[in-house]
């Protein structure tokens, strides 16, 4: 029988996860998905997505945000719990959980 994987992320970890900026996440876990252009970074996957130290912006779709979780939810269209779980695993990998 196929069982669904239940994903759980403690509230205190969600508070930390919401503070992870997109540039840090991409540099650590998806370094091949961005390229530095002048003073900012651009996505190799999503044309027109620009990332700076403080925020990301995708003008064509009128999307912007600051955190990695916002990016995963709005750009990658990942359900919130899946995005939180992924970032939780990333924190665990870095020993920051």
C-alpha cells in the first residue's frame, strides 16, 4: 500500500526558515541556477528573475519577495509545507537545525 509521507516542520524552525534569503539558499544549494551580472544575480532557469542581497524580483510576472520560502512557493509553485520541509532539510544538512 502506498502511504503518503507526512511532513512536519516545528514552528520554531519555520521562524528560522522564513529568514533565509533566496541568494544564500541558491548559492549553497543550487549554485548552477544563478549567474552574477554586475551587482546582482540572474536566474538561469527563470528568465528575468533578478536577485540581490536583500530581495528577488521577477518583473514579467509581477512577483517579488525577500525569502527563499517565498521564492519556492510563488516561483517554483511548491506547496508551503513542501518548501518548509525542503528548507528544513537544508538547515539540517548545514547543521543549523
